[in-house]
C-alpha cells in the first residue's frame, strides 16, 4: 500500500514520510498566514488607495532590515534553532497585536476605517499591515529554504509540487474560515480573534518542523545524510552554525549573476502582482461597505484562487515541470499575466477579477513556485538561508515599490486598464526570456555539481 501511494505521488518509498511531514508543515505555515492576510488587506485599504501605496513603500525598507537581521541570526545558530525562532517571533508579535486590539475594544474603541476608529487601532492597523507584508514572504522563504536544504534537485522536481499542495490546502481552509467567520459577525474583536487563530497554526508548524528535521537527519533519502558528521552533534541534532556575517546574503546576491537573475525574475513577478493587487483592491473598495465585508471580499478572492491552485497542483504541476523543464515552466506566468490584463481591460468586473486572480495565483504557486525553488537547489547551504530571503523578501518588496510607481503613474494620468494591459507586453517579453535563461543556467549548474561529485568520489576511491 505504501509503495503504491509513493509511486502515485512520484516518490520513492523512503521519501513518503518526509514528503507528508513537509506537506503538514507547509499547511501550518500558509494556513496561519491566510487567517491574517484578509485582515491585513482590509486594514491597508481602510484609508484609501493613496495610503496603501505609502504602506507598500515603508514595507520595502522594513523587509531589508528583517532579512539582514535574520542573516545575522543564521550566521550564529543552526537551522534547528533559527527556523523555530523565526516562527516563534511571528507568534509573539501576533499576541502583541491581538492584545492591543483587545485592550482598545474593551476601552470602547473601534476598528480602523470605522467611525469609532481610535489612534491606537489606526496605529496597530498600519503597523500590522507593514509587519505582515514583510513577514509573509519571510516565513514562506524560510520554509522553502528548509525544503531545498533537505531535498536535492531531482527530488525537488518530483516532490515540490506535492509539498506545495499542503500550503494550498492550508491557504484554502484559512481563506474559507476567515470568509465564513467574517460573514457571521461585525464584532470589533474579529481581527484579534483571527490573529490568534493564525498564531495557533504557526505554533503547530514549529512542532512539525522539529520532527521533520530530526527524521531527515536519520533518513538516507535526505541530502543531509551525506553531511551528517559536519551538520550534527553527537546526539544527532543539527548543531553546526552556518557562520558568516549578516551582510553575506546581500553581498552574495550582488556578486552572483545566477542569483541576480533569480532576483530580477522575482522583481518582474512582484511588479505584476502589485498591479493585480491594486486592481483587486479598487474593486473591493467599490463593493464593500463595512470592515467585515472587506475582509470577506478579500477572503473570497483568496479562497477561489487557492482552489484553482490546488486543482493545478494535483493534476498538472509535476507533469509540466518534467515535460517543459524549469525555464519554460517559469515562462508560463508572464504569459498568463499579459493575457489576464488584456481580458480585464475589456471586462473590469468582480467576477472577471476573481477568475483572473485564481488563474494567476494557480500559475504562480502551482507551477512557478516549485520551479523557482528548484533554482536554489544548486547554491551553497548558507545562501539558501541568507541570500534567498534577500531575493524573496527584499527584492520582492522592491518590485512592489516599482509596481506602486507604475500604478500611481497610471492613476495620476487617468489611464484605463487597457493601458495597463499594453504595459504588460514588454514586461512579459523580458520576463519570458529571463525564465528561459535561468532554466539553462540551472541545468548547467546541475551538470557541474554532478561532475564535481564524480571527481570527489573518484579521488576517494583511489
């Protein structure tokens, strides 16, 4: 039975337990985040689109400080300590935000954006928006860095699509639960309650991560097995620190054309996502009258997008990456972005936006994300935890700022969605060429690593 399940999921029998635990870990991480995301979005747009653009700008600078600080922690500890510490930091912050909102509500205050809004609720709302916008990329980047640390390139191509399903299930359930709860109440305590639910899932994720790490160190199906003497202490725990300084991640990205290429790909993606996000926010702002309705509206976008993502992951992902390769799989997202804006320019309504968001998110998470993560399987372990967050968090938010600039320019000029669609054509063209180049570079790096390992084995056998 186990052999059949493993074969069906395109895994070896010994990989199945590690794969399932990875799915559960991803479920906890994205499930926790999607209890928070609609709250963040509703808080961000509560004072209008101009304020939302400023929040994007502040987020980019906060993201840089976050990844540099994390780089310093990575250099002084090991993954068995710094990964749980990162998620514990998220939990503590969520308890802090929820506590402040509970205090404000008990004192008679109201939610941000309402007539009963207080200075405290407004401050918490803006800080929470910036904090979560930086943290969400950070926690997913750390998760995938852990995955490429556990599994090699071949395993990534076979297993990452399946592992991504766990995140999609968590996101779908989180989005559905948030939409349902928001539709049932207009309580001033709603945001705080959703924050605590998210914190509970992050706490569960810490326990799963520690279990997965311990099992991976003992399994011959994890790439850590070969490095066990250097990576573990006498008790079998991951006890070796990564070393280096907090600047290493940023300097390594700047010095590496390969990682710069990945960073540019992420910037292109962030620009397109920001343009879609502001289009979506405008539509929600026009249709929602209360804070709870805004939360429910954003949660509905998330729910349908995650359902589409799950269907794609189950039936399409592994086959597409295997048949097209990493480069051309990455090229699908630019084409979807350009086509979606073209359709939305003709029918700029809620239903079309939901459909476009669902297809775009499905392509982004079910196809592009697993393919993009395999690009990191050929870089040194320290760069997976130091350089990767610089790309996934700081450069992503830099792309957000560029996207805000584009959106602001279109808004100032009073241009329509037709012009937005036209602007995506050159963006998509450059994005496609970059995707193809990254695929070739990754394949070349895989071959060079294989040759290096073969030479080392030949020397050891002499």
